[in-house]
C-alpha cells in the first residue's frame, strides 16, 4: 500500500506486497532520459549486486536453484546490526536437491543496507532498514529471496531543539495520561506527499497545541519503521519547526524507499508527563529512485537565474549561473530555457516589450552569442538534440495584436533559421516534446492588445511533425469565455501535457487573468494527441495546505517537468514536475512571494479519469525573501569551469 494523492491509501497492485517483492530479481532498472538513448545515472536504491544470472561460477548440470528462506525479517537499530543466514539449493534433472550454498555467488540489490554477504550470511548495517533482494547466482541460473529489515531508533534533538536541556530519558514523560486539549496540530508537509529519498531538508511544522507542552515527540512509523525524535519547540511564527538532520532523514527515507507510506505524528507533554496530547497523522511516502538533474530558476531580488543540482551530495545553497552583469550589464535576465543536456541556455533580457536574446554556455559561464539588436524572443523550448530552439515574438506588433508564427533559432548562434506557419494564430509559450514530434503552444486572441508575457483569452494548439516539416496547427484545448488557458508542458513520456487554466473575474480578464501570476491559476492535464479527452484537474497537486484553509486561489502556475522517467517502486513509474505558487509554505509568514513547489505524477494514470498527481512540497533550498519561479530542468547540472 502507498499513500494516494488524496492522502488515503490505495492498492498499488492486486498482488500482495510480499509476492510483488519476489519479482525484484526480474525487475532491474537502467533509467534513461526520456526520449534519449543515453543511459542515465538515476537509482539510489540500486547496488552492485543488482544483476541477475551470469555473476557466478559455471556449476554445470543444474536446472534450477532456490534460496531458503524465501522471505526473512530481522530487526535493526543504531549500534545493533543483524545477521540472516540463507542456503542455496540446486536441482539436477531427475535428481534430488543439493546444498550449493558455498558454490554460488551471493549479492544484494541494496548494499547500503546489507554491506556484507558471504557464504549465504547477510550482515545488515545499523543506520536504516528497508526491503532487500538477496540473490544467489551461477553463470546461467539465479534465485532471489526477500530480506525485510525493520528499523527502530530514538533520536534526541541538538542545538535549538535541545534548549533548555532535555530530560535524561525524554521518552518517559510520554507515558503520562492522554489529554486531548494538549494535541499538537501538524501543518506541513502536506498529507499524501511523495518525496524523493535524496531531498534532505524537508521540514515538519506543527503548532504545539497547548502552552503547557514543553516537550515534543515526532514519530515516523509503519510496520517496518519506528523512528522517534525528542525535541523542544523551535519557534516558527505561531508554531514549531523540526528539520531532520541527515541521519534521521536517512533512517526514514532509506527504510521506506519505494515501499509504502509512513505515518507522521507529533505528541506534546511537559517534562513531568502531566498529560499527553496526540496530533492527527499524515502520510508521506518515498520513491524508489533518487531525483536527478539540474533545476534553473529565476529570482526576483537578484534578477538572476540560480541553479540547484539534485545529484550533488555537497551543495548547500543555490548558485547563481546568470546575472544582469552577464547580459547588457544592467537589464534583468528572466525567462529562460535550457538544452536538455544542460550545456546551453537561452535567456531573454528585459521582459515584456524587450526580449533580446542571450545565448549562454553554462559550463564556460560565458555568452555564446549576443544578437541583442538582431533577434528577439520571449519564451523558448529546445529540441532533443540541442541544435535549435523554438520561440516567438509579438511585442513588436502594432497594438500588440494580430497573428504570429513560431520562430526557429539556431542553437549555436541564436540566429533565426525560419518560421513555422501557425495559420493565422497568435503563438505564445511553445513547448517542444522530447521525441521532437509535437510542439504545443498557447493560442492567443489575435484581436486583443496583449504583451507576450501577459496574454489573455487563450486556448492551446499544437502542431506535429510531418516529414521534414510541420502540420497545420490543430486545436488542443479550445478557448472558453471566462477562462484563460496557457503554459503547456509536455510530459517526458510525450503522451500528455500539463497546462494552466485561470478563471477570469466577472468584470473581464484584466490582470487577474493574463497568465502572469493569476490568483486562480490551476494545473490541469490532457492526453496528447487529445482525441475526445477533456482536461483533467490535478486535484492533489493543486490542493491547499493546512495554513491555506479554504483558499484555493493559490497561483499554481508554470509547470515544468524533470526530463527523466523514474521508478516509484519495482513495478510503477513516476514523473516529477515543479511549479510556482503563492500557497502557504507551512508556518512561514505569508509574504505574497512565489515559491517553487514540486509534485509527483503517476504516468500510468495520466490518461485515465482519476487524479494522477500527488500532494506538492516546497523545495527547501530556495530563499524565502524573494519570489522564485520559471523553474527549468536539465538532465545534469554541468560542471562550471572556473
């Protein structure tokens, strides 16, 4: 079972979990960037022993082998690893089984959890639990068993969480009588969220429940997990914040990587244990794969583009990769798009009514070309090879109206290569699919006077590859009176799109319905090609958090996809996307700033009637004293040459 998008539970498969785990040996995973033939570097759960047969001695004559026991469970806590003995049996045609334990090659798929296995004896680590595939192989045969490692730990906060000093045995006061008036309130993370296991820094926000509570227990629990943290209230606005350190995060995330949901709860009491209040629980879960790639986003305070490398284990703060000094020396560097391999960036200077192009070599941190006076564009998207990008520009039209074509630019010079005829439509916000077969774009009212940054009365259209050219434009999502539809983002699976829809005020479109941080901006999905499908609301991704209350006008806008197709578990895939939103980040003060949020999507459910999205979480590395948006993903954060 795993937490579903509404925070309840759903069956991942009709096969019981323990049976599903038996398929691990047949479910190896070599992830690749979507639309690419190059191998990726994803999969924090995979280990050196993940191969099937072929990793052992010849042992001729055997027709099958098996491992006994097929399933085993051990318990581990810090300082107390466990051992589990296995035997391998081989069978020859017409013969009895023979003990071949000492003759086969033994391995595991998660050496972090089981760092040693020899002679059939598996020795666990003591820092996390989880589900491990134990394998016995010969040159031609293989067998797999499942080792379930239950993990428990008691952790005591340090620093502000231990001031004033905690009791010598902080768990003892929680044996006091239950008192519902002391119940803390969990505020963040959002119920039903799916998290990448390598995203350390996700905070727990809660209100203490009573001024009498001076001691708190934060618990992460399920059948295989019992991790508890004892802490004081570290004040955040009208509540408390707890940020797991690396060891606690690993205890929870690694133990539950790609398995099931974890219940999070908070209890509060005083040092004497006079009464104990228990919060409601929320459910969180973790994907099997680490998230990888580089994320490039624009920040309003610096007027620059910053980068976070999800593959780094040492980065502590986002780094600036392009600033106004890299353009014309003074103008802000805003809207941007990157080649999928992360080597090239196209950015526009000055925003609306400007749109001069800056083509940037990310690794060398220098301009490749500066055709400021020759070429203009406002929103761009690259082809899969990184040899060209598509853009558009209507801000030079009289009255900012009339039709406009899509423009193709050379990826090495940023010079115009030609136009794609849109058949009299006005194009905006193009997004090029990873398989190069479709370009989906915002189709703007040609009669209105709108800048490219702030289009109104829009629907969506698309073109598809036709030989060496492109088809005539086709309606994707039509314009509907009182709505604005914009910012399409083609999923890395190439078969559906996430886009925005805003509801216009009764008085007309105006600034609250112009695709520029509209309060009612909401995320929808739609198959590509659309067929007879209708837009589907991403319920969980759009859902407000505890501190948003009943407010659903959260400015959920400008979604962009991670370029990889990841594994949720051994049998299901998952996609990651980011968007910008003014929703409340837990207990943090409502500044009105846009922050970058991230959410998961089940691609197998994206074409159905159900909600394929999970609850969103705020990326913890971004500064909160500024607006951060226009997040763009690459396959890697290329090293910058000093």
